[in-house]
C-alpha cells in the first residue's frame, strides 16, 4: 500500500478495502471499493490512488473522465 502524503482524519479506514473483482487475466483490471458511511469526504481519485497499487493518479483521473469510475452505479467525474 502506498504511503499517504497528506494527513487524514483518524476515521479513514486504511485496511484492505479495495479488492480486484476478477483474478483472471483481462485487458483491464476491475476493482470494487466499499467506503464507510461516516467517512470524511475525500476526492475519489485521491482515495483510489492511495489504495490501488501500481496505478498513477493521472490514469485514475482519465478513467473517471471516461466514465469508468462509478459510485452507487453512477459515473463520477
């Protein structure tokens, strides 16, 4: 897990809350994250960047702009 560069409130759970959906070799990796209801708000791209290994923040932002990052079934930009 990447070391956090900013200080976050103590209520952020940094345990293994992001897991690959499929273990088969595919062109794209799919992840599902579950966030606690009471968690302090943080930008989605920053949240994912801190938890997904071997991915750049720019790549996460591009995926978001393309509509590939969903929150409650809706694309996040």
